[in-house]
């Protein structure tokens, strides 16, 4: 599985490191309301925990299983030093539930500053032609339609003049490591389409209005892996503090230089910003974007 790993920077992080540590004062989320899809377990939970550590005003997590979302909300509240935590049972795959959610926010005057689109449909482990249209379309529906629905509603909120929004999409290396994830073609295909959607949204909207960061979180042992039969010994897993800290860093002006690009959380952000990589990011508008090889 080592061939899955793409080391763009010399340093490949496996857990949170100083620059992306949520308690770093420059990354403070004070005054911000953060909404995270799928925040009850796995990566989403650790992203929520990191925003609590970064002292966001309010962290809202969404999940379908009522017991899980409630327990996660209680655990986050117990760690909070002033952050209000709201744990809302909500199936973001349901267009009706999403409309109700944003209607509720509008009604109560809740404005979202940071949206972390984390929940995904992981697809079926089967060749495309064996699963057929229904399976493929269900995955598209979640990994593209739902993501766009949430994004449009988020973007169209009126936060007031000069207030920047931050959109973070938890993507996956499966959007480009097609050979390694060949057994999960629907996942690769639909997460790729979702990530391309954000690339194109970022092409239309300047980072001063809405900063868009799309990232692979690293390999994290979660329920998703466990459903595929993975255990702690299956892979050299990264620590969930890594995508947690990375998401907080991505929701700050420091990450503006990767607006609309696709990056991996394990890559060192200082190395990305400086030297040859930083120069290439400035000069090559296609660098770290989805494109056709060879043209
Ligand atoms: N784990 C990895 O190694 C890895 C690697 C690459 C990319 N990723 C990406 O990281 C993200 C999170 O992965 P994960 O491994 O943490 O997944 P996970 O273990 O399956 O957890 C997903 C979370 O999202 C919630 N969720 C799922 N569907 C939902 C829906 N329709 N509405 C609301 N909440 C929903 C789940 O709670 P309920 O079931 O209660 O709703 C759960 O809390 C995904 O985008 C995935 O593609 C993960």
C-alpha cells in the first residue's frame, strides 16, 4: 500500500505539527461559527475537536445516528473552553433535510463562517458494470449533488460586507490514485467529480469572498476502514489530529495560496508555500489541479 503515498514535500507528517496546531494564536477561530458534516465520528469528529481547540465561537456537527451525534456533542462540550457545541441529527444526503437545516439557521439567525464538507458516500467495492446505475448514481448523488447543495446555500448567505467564508472539502487520494483504489471505482469517480466541482467553484469565486481548500486527510483508521475489514495493523495509519489541525489551518488566511488546489494533509505547509513548490503554485495555475495529463 506504500505506493498509495505521494510525498510531494520532503517532510511527510503523520500527526499534527506546530504550524497547524489548532491552539496556535494565528489560527484562532474566535468569532467563527463552523459547520461540519459527519462530525460525530472519524475524521469529522477530530476536525470538530480541532475547531473547539481553536476556540471557535460555535461548532455545529451533523450526523444521522442520533446516539452518536449526541455523544460526540457531549464529548466536545466537555473539552470546550467557551465554544458552544450544537449536535444536530441530520442526513445531509436528503435534499429536504438540508433545506430544513438551512431554513432553521436562517430562522434563528445562525450564520456559518466555515463549512467543512467531510461526510462522504464511500461507494461499493465492486466493478462499475457489476453494480450498475443505481449504485453509481447513489454515490454521485451524495458526493456531488449534496456537496453542491450545501456549498450553494453556504455561499449565498449574507455574512455582511468584507466577511470572508471558508469552504473545506475533505477529499481523498482516491481521486488520483486510480490504480491503488481500483477496487472502489465509484468512490474514485464520484469523489473526483466532487473535488472537480470545488476546483471550478474556486475558479469563479475569489478567495477574498470564499476560500476553497480541497484536501486528502491521510490514512486514518475510522469506521469507514473498519467496514472494509481493516484493523490497526492493516496500514501505517496517520493520526486523526493531522486532518483536524490541517482543516483549522485551511480555514485561515495562511492557506489562501492553495485556494482551489488539491493537497494532502501530510504535506508540509511551509514547504508548500516556500521554495520551488511555492514558486510553482504562484506561476502555474494548473499545478495541483485536476487536468488531463500530457497536454
Ligand atoms: N479514513 C480515511 O483513511 C480516509 C482517507 C481518505 C479520505 N477520507 C475522507 O474523509 C472523510 C471522512 O471519512 P471517515 O473515514 O471519517 O468516514 P466514516 O468513518 O464513514 O465517518 C463518516 C461520518 O459521517 C457521518 N455521515 C455519513 N453519512 C452522513 C449523512 N448522510 N449525513 C450526515 N452525516 C453523515 C457518519 O455518521 P452517521 O453514519 O451517524 O451519519 C460518520 O460520523 C470522507 O470524505 C472520506 O472520503 C477518509
